[in-house]
C-alpha cells in the first residue's frame, strides 16, 4: 500500500482540519508533501521505523550539573547558596534588575538550578492536535511562558533553625531578612546569622534577653552588611556588629512604651533608620557618636493618631545608582489604613505626595503593601513605587527634571483577581506577589499579564499577627490594625538582588528567575518539545516575558536562540521517530507524521535553516 499522496491537496487545511501549522507563514502544501515523501521512502513499513535507524534513541535531556556563573558578577549584590539536592557547587546570582546583557557571552548566561523539583501542582499542557493553538490559545501559562520561577529550599538554614530550637531553645522563626548574609529572628529573642554557604556564623542575643524583650518582630541589614537592627515584640531595638557579633546599641526610648516594633529599616544613609510601632506611628532614628558614646536620637515622622501606619519602605539604590538625583532626598513611603504618603527625609522633612484610598471598597483584612524598584522609562532610570491594598496595584514614577523640580507621576495600574499579602519586585519588569491563599503570582507589569502561579501552601508561611495585635504588651491596638494583622507577613518575605526569600515555620524558601535556557530546558525534560519550540520562538522574536540572560541586540539574540531551536528540532525528530507506532493501521502512522512534519518544516522556514 502506497503512503504517497496522489493529490497535492492531501495535506491542506481544507481537507485535513487537524493539520498543524503556524500562524507566522503560509507554508505551501508542496513543501509538506516533499518532506512527507522523503520520510515515506525511508520508512520500514513492518517496523514503523526509518531504515537507517534500527532503534532510534531519544537523546537524554539532562541539564548539566554545573553551570557557568553569570557574567559581570558584583560582590555587593550577590548571595551564594547551595544546591539542596544533588549539587555541592555554590551558586552566585547577580542583581538582575539593571543588568546590561550587551556583552554577555551566550553560554555564560546559564545558572544552576537550585531545586530538583518545583513547588506546587501545575496543569500540564494537552495538545489539541492543532499547532495554531500553541500561538493563539495556550491552555496554561506554564506552557506559554515556561516555568518562570526557580523554587529552592535552603536546606542548610532550614535544618539549623529546627536544630537551634531543640538544642539551645531558640524558639520558632519569626522574621527574616536577606543581604549578602541571611538573618533569622526567633520567638525567644535570638537572631541567627547565616553566611553565603548556609553556615551559622553568629547567634546574637540570649534567651534571657528574649525573656525581657520578647520575640524578634523585625530585622534589617544596612547597605554594606556591617550592621543588623533587631526590633522586638515589647518595643526595644538592638543594633549588632555583623563583623564580630558585638552589641552596639540598645534603644528603649525611640517610641512610646507598650507598643511592639512592626518594622525597623535602615535607609541608604549609614546613620539613619526608621521604625514603625503597633500604635501606627513612624519614627526616624539618627545614630550618633558623642565623646565615644553611641547614641540614638528619635523624631516622630507620623503619628498613629492620624491613622495607623502599618507598612514603611525606604528607597534603596545600589552603588551603581548612588549618584541618582533622587537618592539625595532619602525617600520614604508609608502605607496607612487610609492612604499612601511619600516623604523626603533629607535635607529636611517634606511630604511629597499623599494618595488616599478614597472610595475604594477595601476588605478590612487586606494588607497595605509597598515596594520600590528602579525602572528604565524612556531611556532614563527612575524609581517606581508600587503599592496596593486590595485587588489593584498602583504605580508612581518619581523623577527630577532639568530644572530640579521633583515630579510624582501616576502610571497605569494593574488589576488583580486576588487579594495580595506580599508584594516584591524580582526585576525591573516583573513583580511577584503572594495572595491570601498562599499562591505566588508572577506578574509582567508592561503587558499586564500573569505569567505563572505557584502553590506555596506547603511552606507554612510565618505570619506576624501577634505583633500587630501587640499581644506581648497587653493588646492595646485598634481593631482595624488587629484585622490587618490577621494576614500580615511583612517580616517573612524579603527581597534582594533578584531573589525573594520566604520564611516558613520549619523551612526557608527562595525564589529566583530562571534564565531563558533553563525555561526551555525545563520543558524539554518533560518531553514537551513543541511547547519548548513555542517558548524559544518567543525569545527569538523578543515577545517573551521576564527574560533573563539574553542579548539586548536583536541580531545576537536571534542567532543564539536559533541555534538552540535547531537542537530542539533534532530532538523532536528523534523523539517523534521513537514514538512512531510499530504496528497497526497505516492510517495511524500517517496521522503521526502529519502532526510532526509540518512543525519541523514551518520552524525550519521561520529560522531559514535547512
């Protein structure tokens, strides 16, 4: 029986509606026919395999165990973390927010995957037999954008937190912050400091101190990683030297007594920090040395009697942006239960903007959230403040014009279908939020698109409810603040240099972006060759979201991605031949190759590779 078509219309969409094709070009059916005939001529009809390959092998798609590090690493913005499963090689991630990829070598953009498996169940892509659907109506974001986030469990730190609770009665973890080290506060007043290899470097404080001060309720590391501030449930604040573990300051009178510390944060000025207490007030902390004595002067920036503030966020600029014209003002964003305020702390205190929530219908348990990020807008890098309470993220661009005037410009808002409890930037285009159901959502701000959803319920996230209710000092807080505290997890989420860290009751998790190769390879590991080709093509065309590790120059980008796509096509051919039916009706074999051949031909033509 001949498999060769007698009519040139045999493989057209009109006579065969399931014929796969791409929307990018109108490939003549003659092309498919000629390729089809070539395959037919080489097939052993008894075995269903090509005569030249008695037993075709589908190549292993294992990712190399050790990848090259990112190019242009900067020590001040890196954290080195261990592979929790099979690898012992440390991993260094650079600050991806402002990375210039113009001079990055194509193969130096790989990063090692920290996780052997991803958290959360994801819906698997199911082919409907029409290749057009890959471009027009992809069933899930996981296949359209690939797996954007790399989820890792820091097993070394997690194990030592559990061990410390058993061996030295450190208590449960209560707060976390990340810089070039990771600090974890505990319910018995200790602060555990881990180095880049997840080794415990310092144990600050004592359980006796914890009995007097209560649990660690807030943590902050300064910009050069030399000082650690610890806020406590009973209102005290301590400052520690991270070089030697020495206690430098104990601050007991910075704010009214009987209130817990909700936030304590360094600014970019080495002698300036801010704190927020459970009374809803915000205070500036100025550190001085007078006659060899370390002192702290406190100034009230906002009184809780005007509406409790429950979130504060100073603007931080890395060394590469230290001379930005906006940084001299030491900007501070405040989120109260009724409005957002933008303050300039230097050269003198000034309220730059007030943004009331207005008549928005807000759930009283919704948490006000703030996050800063420097973003390139019209070839100029300026800070953007993102904030939300409820299902809408607002964006404010802050810039200084040539005359020296500061402008705060409202940008397009992002409408959500969930209620977020944490909000973080992971690069200059991408945000990661956690909703009230403890699902991580990756959002692309320019396109207003949700890229991925990851279930994090197994994390058992630590909540800060007891401090918002000020239980350690008698619970003297307003009902409104106590309601917000039901979902507050400010001290359990910390971001730094393209990394977001999450604190669970018994484990520490970290999220980073996969680079473009990892996203493609992750689909290949699951033998999803067509989905991998679709994703790779979006990288080739510059339409992909949350892209990491590719050239900015379009020609260089297309060349690198095209080489990768050729590799995928070869794997797809071998895989398709391996899956070819060995027996049964010849129509089954026809249908198998009718699915395969057009995909190969279309991509070869698109790439101009033969």
